[in-house]
């Protein structure tokens, strides 16, 4: 059997917090136990929120925690051609369509139901655009994202999703297509991530099926919560590893607190 491949894939939109540390340490432990490899991927396709200083801090904080990954880390913003190639394949098979609606316009025409990530179900305006017209608009440089055509792909496992956006406006956030493309390109066999992302997994499996990519094993761990029971968030700077370190915590303290060692 080939070696298992795990990955930790943070977005550099803030300093790593205890929840991220838990995820990284769990991947590290599982990779070691399986005599597998651990990769690090920086998910910085959302150019409005990603910052180089947060990426540097991720490397530093993980090394401080004692997590070791295979160098070099893959930085998603350097690989948009890979995501675009898969988007082109999906469009050719009619599984996705470009959407030119602004957020405001999409919201104005939204359905009352919502995707598991909280986005309202898209009303479908751009689904009806003839391909020639859509191609013309793309060639002209009109900003667009890509939506999955759920009526076309007919996938029972994603029944709760509407025409979800799998890649946003030009090179903006492209989370779903990027994560699926990279897991396959990097040969990832085990995806270990928080329960907050679990609702997206059927969508990821659908994209894998459409693109003929292998589907990794998924495991979604419980989230670490703050004293009030709220989910931690990088963008809220809650309990960042840096802050805990500045207050005197050692890496061993945090590992123990999270149940490792
Ligand atoms: N980049 C995502 C995050 O920071 C994680 C993606 C994943 O593990 O699939 O929440």
C-alpha cells in the first residue's frame, strides 16, 4: 500500500489560534501513527483577506508547536492555472456556469433557502445565459465567479446545496475548486479538518466525481471552543498562539491543554 498523505491547510487571514493548533497537532499525530507524510498548504486564494505576514506567522507558530511538515508548503495563490484548468473542464461538461451577478444582485434575486455555509440559494439568473454570450462577457473581462449547476449534475448527496459558488470573481476566493484540485494534485489520502467544514464535504466529493479524481478519507474533528462556548476565529484574533506564548505558555503547555502527550 502506498504511504498515507495528510495535510494541514490554514488560510492566512489571521494568527493561528488554539483550534488551528489542535487541527495541526491531530494531523501530525495521525500522520506519524500511520507512518505517513504531512503536507502544509497555505490557502490564500482570497486575496482580500490573506496577508503575507500571517503566512510567515503560520510557519513560525507551527514550528514552535513542534509540528513538522514536508517542505515546501504549497501556496495556492501560485497555482491559479491549476484551478482554472479544472474550472474549464467542468464548464465543458456543463456542470458549472459563470455568474456575473454582484453579491447585491445575487442577493436581490436569491431564493429563501440557504446553503450550509449560510449563503442564500442563488436564484439562477446567469444559469440561463447562452454559452456564446457568457464567453463574450468573459473575453471582455467582466468579473465573474463559477457556480455549480445542481439541476444538471443531479447529485443526491448535495441536496441541501443550491448552485454554490465554487470559485469567486476572477481570482478571488476559490475555496471549493482549489481545495479539491490540490488534494488530488498533492496525492492527499486523508483529510482531517474541523466539523465546521463538514457540510462542504459532499460538495467536494461531487467535484471529485465530476473531475474523475480520487476521493480521500474524511475525518471532521470537534471544534475547540472558548470559555463561553463560542467557536474560535482567526479573524477575531481570539486566543492566538502568539498571545498565549507572549503570556508565557510553552508549546508543551498547549499540547497538554489540547490533550496531546
Ligand atoms: N483553509 C481552510 C481553513 O482555514 C481549511 C480547508 C480544509 O482543511 O479543507 O479553514
